[in-house]
């Protein structure tokens, strides 16, 4: 069964070192565990790197069995078997049977050909799986009312063709797992990621992590980790909760007035930086205890969003953020994810071509 993890990382610009290029490719295909720090290329070369570098990349179409691979790379038979499973699943190697041995070759006879085939296969399967996801995403223009301020995260998603569902799983459970949204060490029966995705897919507005944790009956920390996996996959995005600004500004005004007084509000509290009509209306409302959330929202109506955010910060608050499905409907989400995937696959093909040239 085809399975590959697309993982975006900066290209090794200008490098002609085959070890650097190979390490980047293996990392981008999720075939090695990414290290947070590596002092040199040699430090990051693991068993899979050595196996490919000393065997298949030297003679791509020789036809390597497990024993020959072990002899050439120095790995045990168990280690060779473990690496071959990953390489076959990712589509880099193809296997044929010769007697009692499986004979392995680099697909297409070159790295660029193999990565090109992987790229076509990954794109077709991801398109299929995202079509499944698109069916459960409700259409909503209200969901996209606020502009996203999400930072550009390194793209990461798993691509796996549909397989046999585990016991107690339905198609949607399998889809969430196959896209890598459940995490690497998800316990059997853990349906948190599925519940979160269903909640976000059906919602017409952004939700805070705390609200999602309450709805799913789980901890905020676990919800955040699951949401982060959806964000790096391009399915979910972070967005400012504009409808919460007035509520938080109101709370900050009343709290700081009781603690520090009007003078502090006008100076360090930031109210004095606003237009006179706005600042006077806010201070008057605080003084008379006649202010409420609706009045604050009306008073702040003509104030630019950037100034509202600054006011909230100077009052000791923080801009409230939530998460939402990253599109008005399933088609928009699918297009967004496919665009990110195409960029990663295009980089992989470019580096594969450079690796072939470096090995020539």
C-alpha cells in the first residue's frame, strides 16, 4: 500500500553534495525522523541513508535482495527489512520475486524518475482522499468573514491510499488517520482528531481552543496538538476572533479603572491615543458604570482594527484567536491543500534531478 509523508523544508540551495541532497529528499518524504539540530550532514545520516547511498544509488537496476543490501550497507537482516518496507510503501523502490528472494530496484532507474513516479502517485491519491474530506465540510461564507492572520507554517501531511479499516473504524476514522491528523502514536479508539475535524467542518465560525476542548471533553493541550497537525496540513487556520474584542476591551476597562483609575486608562492604558470622541465616550461610560459590551462595540465601530488591537494590549489583554476550516467549502480547502502539496512535490523533483546530476 502506498504511503508517504510530505514534509516541507527549505531547499538545499546551491548544494551539489549528494549526501546533502539525499538527506533532504528522505526528510521531505518522511522516511527519516527529523532532528531539531544537526551539526553536520554526517550526523544526520542514518541507516536508510547508508543503505541507499551504498547500494541502490550506485547500481539502480542491479536487482538487490535483502542479503546483498545487508552485506553492502552493514545493516542486519531485520534492519534491512524495516527499511525496505518504508521504501516500497513510499514508492521509491519496486520489488520482484526471484526464487525465495525479493529483488529490489530503484523505480525508473534513476532518482529523478523514481521521485517523478512518486509525485504523480502521491498527487492522485491525495486528490482522492481530499475529495472524501470535502464531502463533510459544510459551505459557509460567514466562516471566512475575518481575514486570516495565520503565519506560514511548514507544510506536512500524510498521503495513503484507502486500505482495510481497523476494527471499530469507519471510513472517516480511516481518513483522519491516513492524513496523519491523529498523530504518530495515536491509541486505538482515540477519536479526538475526528471529533475536532467534524466540529470545525460543520461550524460556520471560528472556535477557540478552550471551546473545542469543552465540546470534545478533552484537555486543551491535547486539542491544541491535534489542531496544530491540521494547521500544518493546510486544513485548518488560525484567525482573530473579532467579535471578542469588544468583550475583552470592556473587561479590561472596568478592571483597570477599579485598580488604577481614569488617569492610568488615558495614559498607559492607551485610551488617550484614540480620537477624542471615542476616548470620552469610553471614559464616561466607565465612570458612570453605564458601559456594556454592546456599547463598547458601537463606540469602537469607527476605530481601525489595528488600533483596537493596540488598545486591548495596553489594557492588559491579548488578541483572542480561534481556529476554523481554511475555506468556505470543501472545494476551497482541497484546492488550498493541493497547492501546498504541489509546491512540496515540485521541490522534491527539482532536488531529485540535482541528485542524479551529482551522482553522475
